[in-house]
């Protein structure tokens, strides 16, 4: 009888609880669905969260190469189009630092860097003379802002150059390099996820030089992350005056090893200085 009474008591308790639950509803709201899912319900990362240069298509814009391979050692024309959300070639762009589109070509081992400024035909086809020296897989970046958009895009595509590919090791991190008789020194490491400044100074024969404007700036610095070639294009701070130094915002997408490519103009000629840098503090200045 005691067991029967106990069982009846449990039934009454659970019955009351169930009725209360139906009346009052659940204590907690169901978990929110992911901000963006595909047709299969899987979570998708927004393209805005990805570092620049890793995609061939973003927000309806596509880098569409007409030239699909390079011939090592031969001068050739590289042609491509930027297709808009309507599938047609984009023909109107906003100018950025004196040009509508920056074209970067570099081998995947971060050698053979070239910064080109192609010309655009009326039908939206871009073309630029390109000579790659060695076989290998090359990454081509198009850095541009369509007139119809306020923000810029950096799209990338791989273009092969057939032959015996012999990758080169990345040079060790350094603070000073020599190019065309100039000594280029940097101070400061790129940092991930935080504000960071890096200053680059140029001298010749032991004397500082006065840098000349090139494409509306006293210097152009491109950082490429080793491995996937995530892309960052940096310019000097606003208010920079002519002199031997330029300071840039060196906040990069993540920790890692980066190859830095600095273009500067002096004596009417453009020169390219290259550095390897590792994100984070604690690297001694040698």
C-alpha cells in the first residue's frame, strides 16, 4: 500500500509539472540559428571575415582571366576581366592612388614579385605586359574599387607557368636590406588584430634620401602571408611629408610569417625592397 501511495504521488507531481510547463512555456529560449547557413544547414563564414586575396569571387564580383598560363622567360600580355554581379565585365572604377586597378603577380614561394598597372579596353578587358622568369604556380591579385561600390576588393587567381618548378626558401627575417645601392631599414613588426605601426627608412651612401611621390604616395607596401598568400596593401599615414621615412599601419590578419614588398621612388626611378617579418614582439633588432 505504501508503494502504491508513493507511485500515485509521483504521478500527481509529474502531472502538475507537465501542466505548468504547458501553461508557462519553456524557461529558456531555443538557441539562435547561425547567422548564415547554406541550403544544407551548414554554417558558412562571411566573405567579409576572410583576409583579402584568398577568393576569386566576392560579393558577386569575379576575377576572370583571359590568359590562363604564363610562359617562363617570355614577354607576354596577361589579359583578364572583372565580372560584376550581372555577369558582365565592369567598365567603371574609382581611382585609388592614381590608378583604377593594381595588379600584383608573385610566385607562390613569394619570389618574382611584380606590381603592374594594366590598361583597360572599352569592353572592360584589362591587359598588362608580364614576364615571369621561372616555372611555378603564380598568384595574381587584382586590387580595385568598382564605381558602384564604396568598398574595394582584392581578388586572386592562380596562373601556372609550366616547367621544372624549384621552390626557394624564404629569406630569414631581417631589419635591413640593400637594393640598387640603397639601404632600407625597418623598425617595428607587423601585429595581428591590433593597431601597430612600422616605419621604413631609406638612405644611400650613408645619407638619408628624400622620397618622391609615386602613384600619389611616398611608398607602397604589400604584405603577403606565407602559406596562403593572404594580402594586405599599406600606404603611409596621412600627413606624411617628403623625407627618408614612411610609417604605415602594420596590422595584419593573423600571426605568422610575412613577406613585405616596399616600392619607393627616388631619382625618378621606382625601386623594390623586400623583407621577411614575423608577427609579434620579441624579435631583436640586428
